[in-house]
C-alpha cells in the first residue's frame, strides 16, 4: 500500500498541470459543500445551547403564519401552563422588546426579550455572572425590576465589569437592576436572534398582562417524559377550545401545534427548505467536479493503457492496478479536500462575523464539519477513481499493447468519458439556470410594486416614549416636529407613520361590521394590518391615493373617526361597491372610509395582497413615529439638518436617520432574494468554472491525442470547418446535448428552485436565452484554445514526425 | 504538369541566418511521368514532396502546377487546387484508426463536396478495383501492413487526382508487398496518372521513368 502511495505521489508530481487542475476542482467542490454543510450544521443540526433541547418545543397556531413569532396572550399563556398535563414546564417570551439603554454616559439602542420568570430555569441555563430572573421574583405587576444582560452587551457597554451586578440602568423611562449576565454561548432560543437583555414580563408589558387580545407571548414548553408532540398539541388545542368558550370575545379557540424552536417559528420551514435545497445544489457541484475528474482520470488511464497492460503482462493482478489508480485518486482527494476545508473554514469564520438582517449566525468548524469533509473526500475519491479503475479492470491487455481500438461495437464513438462530460454539462446548465432564475427573481423583487417609493426618501425614527406629554399635548409636539421638518430648506414633502413597512411588528387588528355589539373575534370580518399616519404621509411615502382624500389635521377625536384603506381591504369588505363612505368598527370606534390607496407589500415580498387600514395620528395616539422626508438634497446634507430640527424640539428623544433604501436593504425585505441570488450565483460560477475546465480538458485532450489524425485529414483535403469539426465537434455536440438535458432537468426541478427563489420560473424566455448564451460563450471559451491549436496543424511536419 | 523555378526552402536560425533545406530547385515533370526522388536522409526529399503536395507553404520561388502559378495562390486556393489535382500516399499509411476501410476511403470524397450517393458508388468502385470489398468493415489495425498501404493508395486516388505523390510508399512493407504496391503504381501510371515518389530503394526507383537525386538540398542529378 505504501508503495502504491509512493508511486501515486510520483505520478502526480510528474504531471503538475493535471494535478493542479484536479486539486483546484476538488478544492472548489469539497469547499463549497463544507461551507453549505457548516451553515446547515449551525442552523438546522446544531442543538440550542439549553439543557435537553430535544424535549423543548414552541407553540404555534394551527395555521401556518409566515414570519410571525407571536402566538398567544399572556393570560392565555398562564391558562395553558396551568391547565395542561403534557408539559413538565412552560415559559414565554416576547422578542420585540426594543429600548433605549441609559447607563452613565452611555445611550444605546438595544433589543431584548421580555420573559416569564421561569424562562431561564426552564431552559436550564446558568449565568456567568450574578443570577438570572427567577419565578420567585414575580409578585404581580412591577414586582421584578431586574434585567439580565447578554454577554455581548456586558462587554460592549459595561466593559465586562463583574461589578455591574446591582447597578441600576434605564431601559426607556423605567429603571432596572442588573442581576446577572448570560453565558456567551446563550442567545435565547432563536438561532438568528441575539437579544441584548432579558427583562421580566411583569415589569415590561404590564398593560398586556391582563389583555387577552394582545398576542405578544411566544410559548416554549418542555414535554413530560413519554408524551408525544401530537398528544401535547391535542391537549393544548382542547384547552384553547375550552378558553374560547370561557372567553368568547377574545379567544378564538384556534388549534395549536408544536414546532422545534430556533428558526423564527414557521419561517423554519422556509429556512429549512432553502438550506436543504442549496445543500442539494452544492452536492451537484461536487458531482460535477467528480465527473470532471473521472473524465480526466479515464483519459489518463487510457493514455497509460500500455503501461498498465505491461504491468499485467509482468504479473500484476487487476486488483493491484485498480488499487494503484484508487491510491492516486485518494491522494489527490485528500489534498484537495484539505485545501477545501481550509478555504471553507475561512469562509465560515467570515460568515460567523457577518451581521445578517436576521441577526448574527454562530457558525463554526466543529467535529461534525470535519467528519463531513472527510466523508466527502473519500466518497469523491471513490466516485472519480472507480470509473477509470473499472475501465482498466475490464480492458484487454493484448489490445492495449497493440494500441488498437478496443472493439468495433456500433456505440464505440460514445464513450464513458463523453457521458461524464455530458452529465457535467447538464449539471452546470442546471446550476447556471438556477443562478439566472435567482437573478431574475432578485430583479423582479427590486421592481415589484411596493406601494411606496423608497428611492430619494429619508426616514427619521423618533422615540417619544420618554416624554411626559399625553393626548393633545403629545399630538401638538408631533405636529410641531413635522412642521419643523417641513421647514428644513430643500424638503419637498414630509409625513409621519408609526412604522414603515418591512420593519416587523405588524399584526392583524379585528374589524367588525357596523352595529356589532358582540365583539367576539369570531364575529370579526377582516384582520388588516394597521398603520397610523399623519397628513402628508402618502405623498411623502410615494403611495398613490386612488380615491377621495388624505387624513387631515381636522380629523380629531371630536369629529367622526375616519380611516383610509387599501384596495385589498376595500375589495374584501365591499367587493365592487364604492368604499368611500362605508363604515366599520375597529379599535372600539366606528370609522368611515374617506380614502383608498394602492396596495403594497408590508411584511415580506412573498405575501399575498394584504388588507391594510391607515388611521389618522390625530385619532390614534402614537408615541413612536417615523418621519418620512422627501428632498432633492443629498442624504449627507439632509440627515444632520433633520437631526438638528427634531432634537431641537425634543432633546431627549433617540433619533435615528437613515435613507429608506438602506432601511429596506438592511431588513428582511430583500434578504431572501439576496441570499438566494448569492448562494445560487456562487454555485453557478463554480459550475461554470468546472464546465469550462471539463470541456477544455476534453477538447484539449482530443486535439492533443488526435494531432496526427488532424494532420492526415488536412493532408487529405480537410478544410477549416472539417478540422474544427473533427477537433472540437464532439465537445460542442456534448455541450448542446448536456445543456438541453440541464434545461429539462431545471424545468423538472422547478419545485426545488421554488424553495430558494421567489416565483422561480425556469421557463422564463430571458432565463432560457441567458442560459443558451452562457453555455455558448462557455463552449467558445473552453474550446477556443484547442480549436486554434487544431487549426494550426501542419501536416508536412506532423506526418514526418513518425 | 509540374514546373519549379528557383525554388528554395529554408528555416530561420539565430542572428538572421537561415538553414536551407532546398536550394535553387528547378524541375519539370511532364504529364504521365513517373519520377523517383532519391537521396540520403536530410537531402530534402520529403520537404520537396510536401511542397509539391502544397502542405508546406514556407518556400520561395515559382511553382506551376498544370499551368497554374501556385506561388501566386492564397492558401485557400492552394487547398482547392490540391483537392482537385493531388493524391498523397504516406510511408506510415496514415489511415484513420477509428474509421473502417470503407470510411477511410470515403473521407477524401467528403472533403470534396461529392454527394453521398456519388461517394458510395466511387467507394464501391474503388473497393472492387483494389479487391478489398471483403475488408470494407475492418479497421486499419485488423489489416496487414500491405493491406493498409493498399487502402492508403486507394484513398489517395479515389478522388481521381492527376498527380500522385508518394513518400516512401513501401518503406514499411516487406519485399513482396512492396512489389505489389509498385506494380500498382505502374498500372496507374500507364492509365495516365503522373506519379512522383520519394524512395531510398533503387529497385523501387527502377519502376519509374526518371530519377532525381537530391543532396544537401540541391538537385545533383536528373534536373
């Protein structure tokens, strides 16, 4: 065996170009798979850093709810916890606790979780400093003014000072005592979330503690031994039905189910589908790489057939020859795999540092990643080493010594190597098509009607939660701020809204028909998203007012309550009837529709048309506002002017100014499209590189093997086209057939692509045109050099070299 | 048929010097002639043959083939002329290994725009004429050397060239096979084909009508 390895090293050393090409191919193929597996491992396979994660489940509503973590109200959580007999413990959290942290001179915008007192105890996590919030801390509203810091916040804001325990900090306007610091590896139960702190519900959302309509709590539970998730779900659904009877006005009795925590509730299905699909495509890249190498190895084995035949003649067994070829494949694969692992390790480390819109993702090269890369290396070596080994084991030594054609079977011109190159091209076409489909998806998404115009607009997010004013005084302050913004030179138009689309926190608000007296949720006719707006918001946002009027400062709590709805709201409520003048009850007020605006996207790009209602700021108090400002002036001129104007009126308010475009780019809106475009783009580029080397290798090999034949053909009268056809005709035919097969595969794999790309359509004429063009260019690029070499054939020289 | 005037072939050496393979070649070959070019190795025999066959374009001087001034033709026009007028036989046979005898004979015709039906008839005729019908589906490796060269000659003349160039056509054959090929050449010559062969063999040269001796690139006899 050692002799085989030594000989393998010598053979590979003697063919540096071949060895380098093979190593780069393997490095790319294995490296891409290790990176993808590293992410799959971190997101899907790595258990949460809590005790007994296999028993931990998250409650979800029976219906699939995209991107929304919230499932139940705090009172309902308590009822479920008390009444169930299938969970050993239940805890809850609200992942939308955004706040301004003030400590000493530090003012920092932070996000954290509001949690139930038993949260840490149920998860079985131990603090690195101090203690955690405990169930015994809670004795009713405002009884536990404690905060637990994350390791990251502790280090960034408190310089990792253990003496911070016992210190009082302010979160918005409330004071909290720091009781502990979570361990560095603990980030809650969501892979993509990195909360900065944890505070108890009883001191955070007191107004919701008794409110059964505020679905703010995500519930986690630990199953009792021997209980299946199905049994637990049935138990919880029965309790939910019971609660609906007890609280018909607030509880819907919707059945519940259990999912694994960690992937943003039901978004886990999308993330899982995406990652497994990308992993599938990465494996295809490796298969293409192996086909490429198998083809190269088969060609080399054919070249060495005389040497191998001589070995047989000298007494070598066939197994010995196979072992020799496999040893070469294994040596190459090991070195290529090691290089791939190093590259993948660097990429994974970069990915670990990257702040995605979903948060930071902890990826690392652990034992599982190492084992996977070793397995990929061995399987690759077997895949591309076995084919030439089999070829050699089946060949006739006598024939090989005579160096004649192996046989005269009718299919002699269609070799295994052709099949391998064809398969590789088909896979390449599939991946190129997938890349172009992703790019098209991205372009489509960028041009999809959003219902607002982010280009040229600036957002100033102002948190007024700490100011004392309420009611009319607050409104006057907000009006003054808007006037101050409008007074900035260069501002064309400005408006305000409670939150801009795509920044989360949206939930359906029940709408009841006029005359409703029983506000049972089952009597609601629609659950639209709600935005609160100032006059002028639509103009500033670039949202088209389809009918009637905007809200006005004259719409007050002393005048009839009004609303503006979008087209989907109007259609769902009143069909073809005019919406203007129609009435409905929402948030305890009968409201009249005074305007209709165009539809848009609000939560994500994939959502179907959503009903939306816009309420005037004058009739719906709002403490946090986002000012939308449109100006021809440059962002870097406007941003400081905006900050000055706003902070002049409210010096204590935390103000964040960003271009709307940046806000949109940094949040979830385009992230799936960008991620899929990036992932498929990389796969496509890798596939193209492999296909170019594959076709080039085949064409170059063909030409070098057939120089004499080409010389004879030229001597017999072959013209340029004949020589070209003889030299690179086969690779070009294979390119055509492989591309066709790849396109067909892609159409068949549409469903796989749908997991990755928004509205994936491989039949898109532009995509097909792009694929044909790419493959044609690829064919030209790969066969140009061999073709030129073939055309330069000099028969007089070649034929005399014999 | 052939007229060469002051033909030279050289390869550049360092410092603007040249190595001359052929020098001041003046030669006339009449239609229906059978010329043997002889000389020691490195005399320039094969180079001269490849120039006549228009495989080599790096020469200077004048070359007339059947009244056409080859030296004035562009490479593409030379290729057309070659395809119309010249057939080539090689010492190593140079049959295409992956093609059958039938396909090897068909190849030159496919490069000359014959229709498929015409080609089939011409190949069938040639197989019959050379009595190799039974071998039409065999590959070159399944033939003896003599049989391969027979196919090589058949391939060279299948497009009915006026001039047959042969580079050591019997160099790889044993004597009886060599005689067979030379007798075949004589027969073709009698039928009107002009033949120019390169040979080391006095005996083979004796089948021809005229011998040209080359030495160090110069014609020393038979100009």
